[in-house]
């Protein structure tokens, strides 16, 4: 219990103390700006926002905070600790560098693999060639503890993806087999404060900063033998890490995609944890787990992309009606109970085969309208609505049946698209 309370105190320290509070504020501003762009794009496509930038940002920070606490406590009870002379914080710094190469490299599987491989290389040089480079001593990191840390971080990432990964999704369209299919682009980031255990032998720390080693009760034995660290103490040191999730789906709902991705990440984390514990045995298993981490992560991404190509698309309009991809909140369609995945078969007893049919009927009707809807479950329902006016938007994003002619398509480059976003911002002020 003493370690748990100290973990909570350490994370609280990371939230309110300088310089950590400036890091937190910086990420909050970055998340808010990103979420504001997401909301603007949603409004351009749907006609209304699904979430506010504040809601999206708060969920990222609050859920990240709880995930950091959960992960820190799990790492403590799993016996994950690092020598005070190693620079475990490099895993977070390397991730920030790698994100500029490719956003998906923000994952700790890649930065951890780089750090672990360098550490193994230095270990081989010491054992085989009796070569110990003192200036690189900070890179001598416990690979077992490092990969266990990454496994735990992926486990909490899986939870975050399942809980919050579908927020801020943007409706998208693409062409497949001469048909337009609808889907969603999902992209979320979470800031997590992690309390990492450092095993200290020096006397450079204040007494209130350290905890006696005898108070460290673990479920698994630390990878560093206890006889080596029996005279040491524990220092809880806070770091900020960022977890990212990005995906596209045309075969599942937003929530189904988030849950499926989360489950795959969870399986990956469990396998990584098992191989990390096997790395205690010898250097071969250490090298294996360092290679497994990024290779298995890439494989997981490939499997998800392959499934998106091979599985039948979920959102496709056809001769039987118009597929609903998204419904704007507070719209007429929302009040009628129309949901994503429904198919509009008829409007006022007239069949709907394309977008023009829908708009023509609505222009000719009064404020009273009735829809025949085929639900995602397959059952047909008739919905009547008597409040439709020019001021009340229908609020449905349909999957188009046909690709518009070239003359109907507005082509913009990146600079012009930014101008559109800027105009939307000015309009919303």
C-alpha cells in the first residue's frame, strides 16, 4: 500500500509541479487544436459537430490520467524497475523523434526496440570482447524490465482504444468495385503520466523522495536479482508518454472497430509480456523479444488492413435504398431515431434509388413526411415526422450511389483546403 500511495503522490507531482505542468499544458493545447480541426471537418461533412473540442480534449486528458495511474501500479506490482544510472526516459524521447518519420512510430514498440537493441549490443560487447564504454553506460538498460514496461503500456492502450477510440471519427468515402463505400477515419491520442521505479544506491536523494526496498511487494520477482539490490532503495520518477491510435474502417461501425483494435492490441501486449519474462533466461530471448515487439506490431497493422480489403464493406447504397453513414445530433433524422447503418427504402411511399430522389420528394412535400427504414438488424420500420421545415435540417450523411461528374467535383489543393478551414473557423466564431 505504501508503494501505491507513493505512486499516486508521484503522478500528482507530475500534474501540478514545474516543469511537468508546462508539459501537460503544452499537450492540452496541442490536443485542443487537433480536436478543433476534427470538429470543423465533421461539421463540413455532416452539417453539425458530433463532439465539441472541449469534450474530446477532456476525455483524452482524464482517461490518460487514470490509465497512467493504472499502468504505474501494474508496473510496480510486476516488479518492473530500472537502475538509476540508466536513461529509461529515452523511450519517450525516441518516440517523439520517430513520430516525425511516421505518426504510427509514436508507439513504444519501435522506440523500445531501438533502445533494447542498443543495450543488447553493448552487453554483447562486454561479454564477448570485454569492451565496456563508460560514456554509454546510461544505455545499459534492463531489457526484461523495458519490454515488460512496453507490454503494460500496450495493455492500457488497448483499454483506452476500446473506451475512447471511436470519439472524433470522421466519415469518409472511397471507391471499390465501381461502387462508393462509406467508412470512418479514427485518430486519437492520450497523454499518460507514468511513475517509473528507479533502484537507487547513491545518497544524492532526499529521504522523502525514496522508499525502502522492503516495502516493495511484487507479484513477480524483479529482473534484477534481489541480492544485488538488497541495500538499495526505490525512487519513483514521473514521465509523460503519449499513446496514439489511428485507423480506418469500411467494414465495421466506429465502436466495433475500436473494440476490435483494442482486443488485438491486448493480445499483442499479453504475448509481449510472456516473451519479455522469457528474456530473463538468456541473451537469445532478449534479442528475440526486441525483434518481436516491432515485427508483431507491424503484423497486427497488416492484418487489420488486409481484413478491411477482404471483408465485405458495411456502408454501401444500392437499388434497395440509400445507406445512412452518419446522423447529425439535434437534427430531424436524429429525432426520428434514424441511425448509422440504416437504409432509407422509401420516402412518402416512393422508392429511393439515388440522392436526387430523396431531395426531390422532400422539396415537394409539406412538413409531414414518412420514411420506410430498413434497420441494420434487417427489420423494416415506418417512421412518421411532422416537424420538417426549411429551418430544420434532415441531418443525414448518405453513402452516394454514383460518383459525381468531373464538372460536379470541386478540386482543391492543400493550401485552398486550409483556406476553407479558416473560413469555417471565422464563421463559427
